[in-house]
């Protein structure tokens, strides 16, 4: 069985879990506790020298970088497809995904926030302001693109979940965690609401993981 090294509230682990669930793939979850910096220990760095989750391990491969993992999943398990069958659709879904994966998520990642806190002595309310600023900025552009797409159904693109939804839903979770006002983004909120009714998304949610702390 495949092994997914991740953490319950890591957005990159969350997006990988959604894709694996949509493709109905079984995997063993191995928790790397980011709150305790387990990702920086030598045992984990021997698996991923970058010290970041997720890592997906099969009997032949050790894969890191969630965009690469998602593309590998799509190529290896094409059903159901998470990319449209036309080139224009694929470039759109990849662009929506990259807006989140390249331009929103990385600057609000734990190591960035820890650097702000511990090296630059930024206080917690300023850290929240930082996260809110960059998530809002990215969501404003995403909202515009979603709104202008008149062929869109319940998801980011068309009527089926795509990689863009795998990226969006964890970013909405993170936005709520950082208390971003989501009222200017009704299309994003509606997509999130719809996805939250689907088992693949529910089972991938941070609150439903084996390493979710008990309240
Ligand atoms: N580009 C990488 C980013 C991975 C990443 O940033 N993972 C976060 C969790 S969402 C992490 O491991 N953070 C640990 C840290 O910041 O120390 C990917 O998409 O896999």
C-alpha cells in the first residue's frame, strides 16, 4: 500500500489526500508532526531533504512536492480525471492551481511564519495580518476568474472536481484558520460549501485525520 507522510492541517498534505480520495486510492497515513518540527529531524530529512510534507512512497518511488505528486497520480491513475480533456481546460486548471500552490500557500507556510516570529520578532497579530493580506490578495484574483467563467458549475472548472479544487479547499481551510474575511469571495465560498458535501473531501479534511488532536 502507498504511504503518505503528512500532517492533518498541512495544506499540501490535504490537497494530496483529496486527490487520492477522488481517485479512490488506499494509502497508509504516516504523521509528521509539524508543530513539533518532526519534519526537520534527520529521520524525515533522509526521506525528503527539503524537510517538507507531503511525501508519497510506493514500492518503487519516493515522491515529494505535491504538484509533482498530483501530476503523477493523474498519469498513473487517470480515472476519474482531475484535468480536463482539452488543452485550454488543462492550462486553466493548472493556472488556478498554481495561483494557490505557487503564490498563496508558500508565503504563509510554517517556516515563513516561524521566521517572522522568531528571527524578525514579528508579533502574532502582525503574523495574522501578513497571512490575511496574501490570502486575500490571491483570493481576489481567483474570485474574479471564477466569476467571469460563465460555463462553470459547482467546482473551480466545469461540473467535475479538478486539481484546482484539490488546491482551493485546503486554502479556504487555512483562510478560515487565519480569520480571513471570506465575504468578498462568494464563488470561492460556494465551491467550498459544495465540496464539503462530497465524501472524498470530507474524508480528507484536517478534522478527520488519524493525527487530528482530540479537542
Ligand atoms: N511546494 C511544496 C511545499 C510543501 C510544504 O510547504 N509543506 C509544508 C506543510 S503544508 C511543510 O512541510 N512545512 C514545514 C515547515 O514549514 O517547516 C509542496 O507543494 O509539496
